[in-house]
C-alpha cells in the first residue's frame, strides 16, 4: 500500500473475503497476470488442503467459480491497473514498483 500511495496513486482496495470476486473477474485477473487460475491458489490454506469439491486444476472456468465460493485461497495481494490492462502479485513488493513504472 505504501509503495502505491508513495507513487501518487490512491488504491481501490477490494476486501475479497467479504466481497468475493466473481469467477469472470478472477479469470480476467489471471489473464492480466498471464497465469492459469490454478497459479492463483494459496495451496497452504486450510480450505485448499481440505477441499473435497475442488475441480480439475486444468479448467480455469471451474476453478474460478470454486474460488468465488472459497475466496480465502486466492493469492494476495494482487495489484491491478485496469487502465493499462496489467496486474502483478504484490509479493515481493518490488513487483508493485514494476507495475507502477510508466
């Protein structure tokens, strides 16, 4: 957050645990990241490790719909610049600096 604000940008923060992203949003963010949806999973989360309803990890649409029901498994933080159609996973923080470059 500090990196973003120091660049002069006021971020729009999405509390995805309270307002889970729609499957289409998760798929769009994965496309912006250039990754399959399966790479957005926090595999260490309890919900992932104990999931009995986890769909095939090769099907982005099904997996995105599953994340909509289990948002705690979504990688975070994800920083998105929709105007430039770009996104990065904010770990390490240097990724955010890269996104903010003109």
